[in-house]
């Protein structure tokens, strides 16, 4: 095996519950030191996929390999405890009658050489060096999460499977705990597969995002690529709010209040959706009814009136109603920008920030 060889592979996994395919042909590859994220709405099959990889459930079809060796398939099923796979869940499941040190050492054989040093070293790594003799009920949620991480890492698993492990934490602590956890896992060289329904968490932690829907992986890629080149309207909307204009294609063009948009590959008469994120909608003040001069990059400005403006801390969200067509639009503006309802303004859509999808 080379350093770049797959640590974990799933090939065409299928899991049926009755007539429904909860996991429908899922394939993935995970390498040492890589953090991948299964992202999707609740019920899309993420956790079931993780259970198949861990071995606590068995697929109806497909194969699972670790370091090139098949551990689950038509003729073999290695039990979870023999897969060298660590697992972390939303419920940290610490043993309440054991101390922190005893919890961390639970998966290590008693009397094993270096056992005490491994426990002490991991507690230092997760900033709990002075907590060895405490019990779980004496710890905060964030501290319990770090104990669970240390316990999962103690046997030096080659792979870590994590199912919504941070969702029970206070939002103010979550980012710091996630960053600390990621640093420890990277230092250990562990291959990590994280399951979450939160796009922010996936963007913050993952080297690769696997976007899942109805049991299938519909798109995979680095966070930057999957955010900026979504495969369809649903994928784009999963990561943020969208402004959407619907139109009909005529000669590979679609006419909108913002001018004409190219719609290559869509036949005449097809309906399309033109989408742009609120932070990419440009605002300009109304100057006695005269809008900004059209540019190739931004096209025609559309006149709109403010319906509502809210300050959200880092930015302001301004809601508009277009005068032509009456579509609702939202713009995210850095800092404080709170125009009065009814204020006329001009909106522009940067062509390089717009998505054109079928099926508007």
C-alpha cells in the first residue's frame, strides 16, 4: 500500500428498507489524513451509509474495503470491533461510573505497554490534562465531547466515522471545538468521514464534500467548487438563500427584468431558473428614475422598492420587490444598511455569479 492508497472505499452500496432504497448505489474513497463530509437533509441516507461502513448494519449490495482488503461484501462481513474504525456520535455515550481516564482507556487492553502514557498524552492533546480523575457529570458539554474524541482515538483507528458529533453543543462553542477536533485528527493522520446536515460545518471541516439526496451522492468536490459550481438548483439552495427568476428560452436566450441571459443547451420553449445568492446582488441608489449604465458583466439594472431591511450583525438583509414582474429579491449588504420601506433602488445581477438551471 502506498501513502496515497485509499484507506476506505465503498463501492455501489445499497441498503433497502422494504421497497425503499435508503442507500442507493453510494461509492466513495477516503485517504489517510483526509476529511470528507457526507452532507444532506435529514432522511437522505447519510447515517445509514455510516452504519454500513462501520459494520453495525449490513448492505444488501456493494462492497466495503479498508486498505484494499474487502471487509464487507457478498461473501464476507468483518464485525465492527475488528475494522480498526473509531466512531463518534451526537450522544457521546461516556460511561458515567468511570473517570475521564478510564473512559479514554476503555478500548485499550489492560496492562498493554504504554497504555497509561497513551491516555495521558491524549488528554493533553485535547486540553484535559488535569481532568483524568473527574467523572462525566462534572464536565461541560464541550469537555465531554473532547473526552469522547480522546476515547475514540485511543486505539489508533485508521478511520474515524463521525455522525453529527457537534450538534448537541452550544453554538458559541461549536466552531472552536470543531477546529480543535480537526487539528487532533489531522495530527493523528486519521481518515475522517463526517456526517452532517449543516453546510457551514461541512465547508469549515471537509477537504471534500459529498452532497447526498434520496440515498444518492448527487455531487462531490472541494467546498469551493461545490459551492460555486452546484450541479442543480437544489444543490445551490442547500448552501444559501437564492434569488430566483423564472423564464422561457428563445434562441438560447432568456429575457428577464435584468436583461437577456444566455441559456446554452436548453431547447426553445424550455423553462429555466436563473439564480443568484443575496450577497452577489448589487444595489445602486435611484437617481431621479435613471438607473446605472448597463455593462456586459452586470447587464441591465432593474428598478425595485425596499419592502424590509434587517440588521443581522455582520451584515444587513434588504428585501425588495421588482417593479417589473413583481418578483421578490433579497440582498445581503456588509455592515449597517437600513433603507426605509418604499425606497426606490436599482438592482444588478453579475452574470459571472448567476446560475442557469433547467426546470424553472
